[in-house]
C-alpha cells in the first residue's frame, strides 16, 4: 500500500507489453544492464555498486553483438 498525495496513475503509469519485449539484459565485464533493442540505449543498470554508475549511465548508446552460449 502506498500513501501519497499523487494519483496512482502518476506513481505507476500503465504501459503495454511491447515496451517490455524490446528490452534485454546483457552482461558487460560482470555488470548486468538492461538495453532497449530498438535504440540500443542503456535503460537500467542492475547493480548496488556505486562505481558502476560512474562507468555507465542510463541513456548511453551500447554497441553490442548478441552471442549464443
């Protein structure tokens, strides 16, 4: 439960699943990140290490070649 003066629509905006399907998680040098496949931009860094946010910032364009393990 969330107590706020803001309406629920502003706190949790509705989104369609197409946005979710266009993102993948990749690992670069042991750091897990979420990248948008359409734009190639970094959308999220999954790390509790503050140093990771100095190396990579959301919005950064990532050039990568997908590999099958």
